[in-house]
C-alpha cells in the first residue's frame, strides 16, 4: 500500500496508495538537520476521506491509527465524514467552527478575480493560519507528546491547514527550511492543482465551485513554496521565529521539542 515518490526537488516521500484517498502520505523517512530520521508509520498527513469506498476502509485500519486530528470545519466534516468505524477506533480530535472563508468564496465567485488576486489572498491566508488554526496545531503537538502515534492530521485538500501544521511539527523536530518547503510542494506533484477536489453536487452547498475560473482555481490549489514561506515570515515578524511561536503559544519549549524528537526520530 505504501510506495516511495521522489519529488522534483529530490525529496522522497512515502505515499499511501489507498483507493479514493486524497493526498495521503507520511512524514516517515525525512531526515532532520541532526541526521536523524522521522520514524516510519508515526505521522501521516492527508486530505478528506470522502472518496474512500467502504471496502477500502480496512486498509486504512491497517495503519493502526491511535489519533486523528481533523482540521476541517463543521460543514466540511458533515459533507465528507470519516467512516464511523475508523473514528471509533482512534482518538478523534476536532472542533466545531466556521472557517473565515467568506473572502475566498467571494473571490472565487467574482468574475473579475484573476490568478494574481487569488495568489495574494493565499499568501495572506498562510500568514494567518498559525493563529487561526492554533487549537488544531496545539492538539497535534499535545497528542504526539502523549505518545498518541500513529497519528493522522488532515483537512480537506491536505495542503493548507494540514501543510502549516506539518511544517510546524517538522520545525519542532529540527527540519531545515528546505525540507519543509519540499514536503509542502509535493502536494501539487501528487495532485494536479487544476483537478477537482471532490465530487460536487450541482444542487449542493458547494455548487459554486463548478463555475470558478480554472486559472483562479489552480492558483488556490497549488502548493507553491511561497505560500508556506508566508507562514514562516509571519512567525518571524510576530514572534521572532517558529521556535518562539511554538513556545509562546503552545508551550513547546526546548524540553518539549526534545521529547518530540525522542518519540518520533531514529538514527
């Protein structure tokens, strides 16, 4: 079920070929700046589970997930829920909230929106994600510190909220910026950013997606490293860096980062 995929920048990721899964891969095998690697089978990242057929759910069970951190909104989870059997076998963290997505919906529906407008929106969104998603990021870190691995963190596309959460986890584990950027960039190499994110019901709440300008859509769906750079630039500006943010906002100081490395890394 697991295959190795080498991206255009040379980073090799372990991808789970589970039929219907969206952007499902793991951080296992990534080498940190100190030479150690993330243990295989400990942290998985992915998108929505809506395409996984019932007969393939047992394959997901084989991961032995101890916890799931689902970063999606209440509406998103209702539209594309995880199978009950899977949620019942793992600690399932989520929160009821509505993403401040009014601006992006307006942009997608506005005929004058162009790719440059959407790109600027994405850059500003990524600058806000560490604060907007602080509860989910904190839950991810706390569960891992509690030994709840294997763990899956997901959102809908598996690149924006999940991308930021994984970037911060990798930073806590001692990854250099190049690796973080390369892991983030893999999404659009695995999934064509011009492709459909999920099946849209023309009569449903997401029907407006069928009318979005394809170039605007692909700009939003890209995993451009500049997007994740915007996150780290904002953390540098407001906190002095990712490490300072993790300590000030989440209580993840040197001792906690060392504990995470003990739990998740190997020689």
